[in-house]
C-alpha cells in the first residue's frame, strides 16, 4: 500500500526535490551521495522515467531534512474533474468542447528572451494535447536546457476574454502564460509570468514576452540558448520583438 502511495505521488515528489535543489543551489550528485542512492536512480526518478520507491523517498527526506510526501495520494483539483455528462471542460477552464479547441493541439516552438543572458533567446518545445480522462487540454514543455524547471499543467480558454491561459499550479505556486488568438501564421503571442532564482536562495517574480509557433517541419528546430551569430538568431529575435512592437502584449515602462 505504501509503495502504491509513493507511485501516485511520484511526480509531486520529483517536483519538490527539483525545486528544493534549485532553491538551495544544491547539485543532484550531492543529494545522491547524501541519500546513499545512485545518481542514475535519482536522475531517472526526477525525469519521470521511473517512480520513487518508499525507501528512496525516506532517504531523500533524511538528506534534505524535509517532508516530501503528502499524507494521502495527490488528487486532481476540482477544476480538472471531467464532465461526463456534457463532454465539456470544467467551467473554471472555460467550458470548451474538444472540437472547438482541437486546432490548438500539437507541438509548438516556444521563444522568449533568456532571463539569465541579456540579448539571447531561449527556445524550447511546448506540446498541447487533449486529456480524455479529465476532459480538457493539457500542456507540457520539452527539450529545455534547465530540465528541472520544465512545466506542465492545464489549458484554460474562456469565451469572455478569448485568450488562452497555460497554467501551472504546484501547491498554490502559480506560473502562467497568457496568449492571444493565433496570427495568420498560427503564432500565439503573449506574456509569461514566473519566478526565477534571484540573490542566494530567493525567488524573484519575472515577466517576459513569449510566443508559440506550430512546428510542423521535419526534424527539430534550433533549441536552447540562441545567441547572436546563430543562423536562426535574427528570425527568433524578430519574432520575440514583434510581441511588443505590434502590441500583441503591453510592457509599459515603470519610469
């Protein structure tokens, strides 16, 4: 029974460990050594390729001096509960039907300014698909250099605003992307609000322009930190700059 609980909570445990390592600026090798487990076991569990065992979680809790388990298995929030009678997403997500949002499903090249390196563009993949069991859209990020900060969550599409919201909610800690309707090229432009590692272990609120463009080509686009001189840098930089220049989103000066 305990192993079943750990399996059900494994994703939440992995997220807590990744956040704690980032907050304290600790390495995964340090944690593996302190918990007396192999670095391979830790890496696979944090990447979601295997579930944590009860013994592993107990050792991680001892090493980090913190509780990683909930008393009960994690359950989906009420907003994500399926609507079996109507086939619609929950009202808190916009009460949309799959046929009305099916055009949103797919892989997107995601671009935003690097929050750590001025002048550079950060590129990764976002996948949006339909969750049959929960009856709503979900999103998940992939191919991020900082894999420990990879996000996944719910897609809200309310009729009133006509905007698309990609929302992560981890124990009340929110990260959100607000996107406008797609352009004729299919690009959705908007704003990312998140937290970044600041001075020491402090987390600092941050916002930046962000765009998602359907990726339908063969192979993979250039991902990671894209710097001046890269063959795709000017294209990526123009796409990001257009968000403010063409008023897809506003970034008023505080001065």
